[in-house]
C-alpha cells in the first residue's frame, strides 16, 4: 500500500511537472510577432503586380483552354480565376465553372501516338525521329485543329497575372493540354519547311518563345515557372528539328530574333515566384491552424479521435502563424537574393548554401517550436535546383543557336567537334564548351541541377 502511494505521488509529480513546463512554454508563446521586413517586402512585390484585363490575361485563357468547342475560353477562364482565388476546404469540385473539361488529346490522329509515347522518354533521339517521320503525312483532326487554334490564340497574349490559390487542394490549369498543343504547333511549323515558308517559320517560332519567356518572367508559383521552363525546353528542341529541314542558306533567316537575345537577370530572378510561394504558404498554414477547415479537407467520412483532438488543442498555441510566415519570407527572400548574381556564380552560391545547411542546422526553439520544425524543411538548400532550372533556358538557347549557326555555315558533322570546342557560345555556368556527341551527331548541354530533364540534346 505504501509503495502504491509513493508511486502515485511520483506519477502526480511527473504530470504536475509536465503541466508546469507546458504552462511555461504557453507563456513564452503567448504573443505572435509582427510582420518581418521580408514579409513586408513580399507583400509589396505582390501588391505591385500590374492589373491585367481578363481578355488580355494569358492566365485567364489558360484556365479556359480545355473549354468545350462551343464555349469561350476567356469567359470560362475568367470565372475559374475568381473561383480559384476564393477556393477553400469547403469548395466543392463540382462548383468548378469547367466541371467537365474537354480532353484535347482525344480523337487525335493515330500518327501522333508515337510522339506522345517517345517524347516522354529520356532518349530524345527517338522523339526526334518520330517527329520528323510524322510530319510527312500528318493532317490535324478536328480536335487537333481546335487545340492548334487555341494554342495560337494563347501565344497572342502578352500579359500575365498569375493566380495564387490559398488552398493546397485547388486544381491546376490545363498544362498537359497546352504541352500537347505545343507539339502539334511545332509539327505544323515543320510542315512549312518543305515549301520554304521561311518567314512563317520565323514568325511562328518567335511567337512561341516570346510567350514562354513572358510566362516564366511573371510566374508566381514554382509549378507555373517550371512549366514555362518546360515550354522553352520543348521550344528549342522542336524548333531545332524544324530548322534541320531547311537548306543551309535559309536557316538563319528562319531563326527567331528571340534566339539572339540573352536571358536577362530579370528573367532569371526568383523574387516574384518566391513571393507567390510565400503567399501560398500563408494560405496552407492558415488552413492548418483552422481545425474545422482541416477536418473538412480530410473528407466527409473523416472523424478525428479524441486523443487527436486533444493533441491538436495542446499543440496549436505552439504554432505562431505570423512568426512562421516571417520565417518563410526570410528564407525565401534570402534565397532569391543569393541567386541575384551572374550565372557563373551560381555553382559557388549552391555550394555555400549546402555548406551552411550541413554546418548550421536550424535549432528548435521553445518559442513557436512547431513552426520552427516546419521551417527546417524549407531552407534554401531545398530550392537551389529550382534556381538552376529557372536559369537553364540561357544554356539551352546557346546550344540550340550554336547548332543553327554551324548548320547555316555548312559545317560538316565530322568537323563539328572542333567548331564546338572553339565556339563563342558556351555553357553559361563554367564557360566550358558544349559537348559534341559524335556517335549521335548532337550538341549536348548538361545542366548542373539534379533533375530528370537536365540533359539537353540538339541533333545536327
């Protein structure tokens, strides 16, 4: 009996100590912080975005890209933009102004299937071969004609105001359909090579690259920025295949002036896109703190346990919303500033960030400990590859332009290696010459980030 009393006192003392420690931590976490300088800077960046009328906004048209043939993509896209901006956990998917989007990949010509299959693989040679073969016989179906018409209309837009949803469940625009239409677009340009329509090819290539350059520069989410990068990667790859079909004396006449224009520091800057990511993180964090909204997002059948409810109740004061969003803003802004340097300094910046991350791990504080734990996952080292991927179009541009210049000069494939080695167009990060693959007869640019599409190959 006496042992039981002693044990009971120990247990009560332990729980009393835990309760006391909790009260101390609760007192430390009593107040949140005001917005930091970085948070205010990002608010200024977002507020400074120019207003764009719906009819001129490429994002609006993109949101309506999969509208049915008898619908106006601008009208559907404008309604979807408003819907996405007000999207919450309570928003029903069926309330989407485009609940049944048109599948622009359906009802396509059977000839297109090899492109859809081969161009998603690592081996770009099989994609290039399929592209060249199909162009000889392909005639667009009614659905492909609609996709082409909408893609050409999309390229006519020169203003962007992205949408930053404030909930993680908000759907994305129809990027897959746009990428499909871009392939069809370059296929149609390739068909202009045989009749020698050089001016039409040049104008078509210029419109395509100008669109994607603008989309990249004004993107406010990493996903939309990376889609724009993919659009430029596809552009240079397929445009090179178009130029291969022209006689040497016509190649440079068909090269877009956009190819001659180096990607500027403004086009590589990460400030706007990280401001958008910060704004999105605010929405996600707010939904985490809103217990009812989180329960809604788990679905109608989800019922949190009693222990889960208590743990959430006890932990909630340990997550300070503004202090956490300040930490996100501080990290995102510092990351953006670190990469506001010439391209040849990018590798050194990446090494410095990785060294700092390994030598100075983020400590957990008793103030906002839950927020500090979350902030450990968003250090700059998490985003360095995105900075390289955002800057890589410059290396891609140089490699594609070099191929065009050599072809225009009539350089034979067996002399290309020497020409590539001494060319003025070089890899942008180290100023090393591009690689010449003699077996595949291609110029290769391998970018330094760790990503599936880091190898860019342009066939001669």
